[in-house]
């Protein structure tokens, strides 16, 4: 798979899973009463996606990315 195809597939994965990543981050970072700092949530998601990009060959080879 060439680099352009990797980028296309990775982008599709991000689009498919970004909502669940945000929900998980909100749940994990919520304060008492269920409030959360949106900036911290967004930072957590961005860090997760950065790590996934660094390991994109492993991510793209995974048989079931959704778990």
C-alpha cells in the first residue's frame, strides 16, 4: 500500500471513530456533576490520533479496528 492510500484509509478510520473517541474522552475526563473541559477532551483525542498516526502501519493492519 502506498503512502497516499495509507493516508486515505487512515482519514476514513478517523472519520468513522472520532465520535466514539470524543465520548470516551468526555467520560474519562468529566468532573463531578458530569462537566468537562472541552479543551482537555480535544487534546486527549488529538494525542490518541497522533499516536495512531505514528503507528499507522499497525493500525491499518489490524483486522478489527473497532474492537
